[in-house]
């Protein structure tokens, strides 16, 4: 073998070794970059009663790697009809969290404090409520974005647990049988039962009273109620009563 052939063979061998090394180097670089963005989202939301009190959702962010993190934003996409309670955000450990954009209460955005020392943890909670148009169950979609140094920008997506959105279901019965004498007083019993799975702590009861009826009174547990509004109608008046603090649980009457 002459010197030119030997040089050519050595060049082929070196090129072959380089071609093998490049994928390994690229794979190592890719794994190194993506390892900085490994973040675990843990979100657990309590069940919500429609048109009632708000309940809590707890979120934990666990980071991998002692690196610097900046510009962190946590976006919570709540289900249709579920709204964030403004001012309810509370940090419970690790990096501080604050309200960033709550112009859409169905999709609040929180800011997670910069992490110059690789703290690796942030825990917080917030409250949300459900309107009457909410579905029977809910699950939140969570997106965390930010910048790692080193590592660059990152996006992490996750979901909360699936939680119940409970609602009351009213059955109304008010049977009155006669005959009755004109001018006499009549007591009509009213029975309302909650056959749903939600609790209601306030009820609005409206009745359209004919102008042929006088001295109409409404009682709850032998206590006379006072109408909060009275609106004239074509042939009488529409009265609306508010029943507060009734704590009307599922299955109760």
C-alpha cells in the first residue's frame, strides 16, 4: 500500500468515527437540554357546589435541576362555568406566586417568582366557584411556561384531577283541594325537596298573586317571610322572597 492509499484509508476511518460521534454528541446535547425543563405538575381540586360557596384547588410544581428560572407563568384553564375567585390565591411553600392576569376569571394566569438558586418547589392554592351552566364534572388544564438558564424557554402542560360539580335539583309540590268559600282563609302547604347531589344555602321563591286574593302571607317553619321585591303585573303582583341560611342539602325536604 502506498502512502497515498494509507492516507486515504486513515481519512475514511476518521470520517467514519466522526459520523458515529456526531449522533452521540447530538443525543447527549438534546438530553442535557430537555432535562432542565422537567417539571411535575400536581393539581387537586375539591368538588364544587353550583351556585354556592367556593372550594379550594391545590397545586404543586416540582422542578428538576438546580438552575435559574425566570419569567414563569402558570395558566389555569378552568372548565366552562367555573370561575376563579379574585384575591383567593395563597402561596403555601417554596417560590412565591402572585396574580398576573385575571381579566378572564375562567382562565387566570399566575406569576411564579424567579428562582435564582434552584429552589425546586412551589406550592399554592386558590378558590373557584361554579355557575349554573357548569358541567357535572370538571378538570383543569394547566400550562407552565418560563425560561431556564441554561436550557432556554420551556412549556409544561398538565391536568388536575377530575372533580365533581354538584348541583341541587328541586321537586316542587303544592296541592290544594276544595271546595272553598269566598272570603275564607286557606292554607296551602308547599313542599320542596332536593333530589340532586349539591347543597344550596339560598333560595329565591317567587309567586304571582292575583288581585282577587287578599292578605297573602308566606311562612317558613312558622315564621312569616317578607318579600324582597314586589312587581305589579297585569292582574296582580309578583312577589319574590329570599330564603337565607337554609342549608338545603342533597336529599333534604
